[in-house]
């Protein structure tokens, strides 16, 4: 059985609750780093017809496909989702809008071209919005699509964000089932930058079938490989989402989410090598068994230090971190390669 077929079988068994098409999946405010300064952010996850790749099978770790609408939202529904989300930023003076669809904002089957134009135009006339980030798969990042967005965002910076995950085509295919190649990414990033957009690259720490050390070294290598195509990195730490192939193997005791010590090591090494590149990480679910974790004693403090670094790019955030479990992590790095994929610890 192919990996994609195995993922699709799990998807087809899930029951999805009906949802209102005029409400976004989620919207929240936060803080990010923009031009070396902290800026307020509004993140919106639009409820669309869904990621085309997710419906065809999709990525081994992604449960966002279940957020898609049960009936295709109308143009008015999608605009209503934006209006509802913007209310959360009513008190902001200046902020960045981060657009996600659990698929691709630039896929006109998810966000029709006319709706895209309306959304971007509405954001552009709002003088408080300083930047718009839109996540999309690389096949939708073309000279035409980027020019189209930039032409509407006359007074607002535009950034495309895409989930490269790894520069290794073998890992992306055999562990993640991502459905594109590194060259697809580099072509998309080149097109984006040549037409007035910046590029945010998402990476995935510890997809399936990699030891802790293999996963750690893969991210360091990927940062190097993609450096000339990326303005910002966001390193996601794999967590266990419901209804995924990753969850299936985790339930069998065949997968452990990454250690927080691993991302600390990655951030130190990559920031020292690329001091002028913004490298961030938000360890979602840190400290839980389904999320990246060390021991119960230190996970919260280590996760807080990672978030603080992401907002400051200051490696001194990590100077005073220590815990007895770090010795165990170092042993895992040595021995994990010899267990044929079985986690040494939970």
C-alpha cells in the first residue's frame, strides 16, 4: 500500500462536524517580529472547500483538512469570515494580517479570484495593516499570481508562506507525502521575490521514520539549502493531530514528537550561521505527550525561551536553560538511530 493511500484511508474514516460557512475556522491575535520590531498580528484561518492535496490523501501529520467546509462557502460567506476576524483587531494601531486556509490562499478553487481581490483591497485600504502574509502551496505561486496580489496591495507589503518542510525530496515524499519537490519550492520562491513579495518558509522538525538526530540535522541542512530563497523561517515541531497517519503510529508506540532540546540546538546553530535571517519557532502543544516535550519539570520554561527567542532573535534567551533530562536527550541522539524507528522514551 502506498503512503498516500494509507493516509487517505484514515481521512475517509473520520467524522467531521458540520460548520457555519460564514465563520472562519479560527482567528486570533498575537505578536510577531517584523523589520526587527515586534508587531501585533491577526491570524485568520478561513473555512474553504479545502486543500486539494489533503482531499487527495495529503500530508501524514496534517489534521487541518477536517476544518474544511462541508458545503462550498459562497463569496459572501468568505467575505463575512474576514469581517468577523477583523473585529478581533479593532484595538490595534498597526498590525500584520496572516491568512491561512488550511490549504492555499492562491488556489482559486478555495478562494475565487474575485474574492481574493476584494479581500486584499479591503486590507490595503485599512491604514493599520502594514503587511499581509498568505500561506499557499508552491504550485500556486507564479509570476502572475504574485503580481496580481502585489498590484492590489499598493500600500501594503506582501509575503507568501509555504510549507517546504525539508529540502530533502526523499524525506518529503517518504515521510511527509507532501506532493512537490524542492525545485518546485525554489521556482516558486524565485517567482515571488522577483515580483515584489517576500518569502516565509515553514519547516517540519521530526516527520515520521526519522531518528531524533536525523531530524535535527535535516533541519539544519534545510536552513542552509533554502537560505537563498527565504526571508524568514518558521520551524514547526511535529505534534500529534487527530485523524492523521502520525497519530496512528504514535498510538502504536512507533513515534515520539521531537524533544525541545532539539529545536534549541537547531536555533543556536542556524542563527549563528545566518545571523541576518529571522528564524522562529512556536512549539505548539509543548509539554504534552502529543506535543514536543522534554520532561515535565522543564518543558514549560524551555518552550517559553523558544518563544522569547522568536520575538527577539537573541540567543541569550537560552543561556540559563538546564535540566537533568538534557543528558537523556543526548543519549537519545546517540542511540535512536539503532532502534529501527522505535522511540527510546515517551
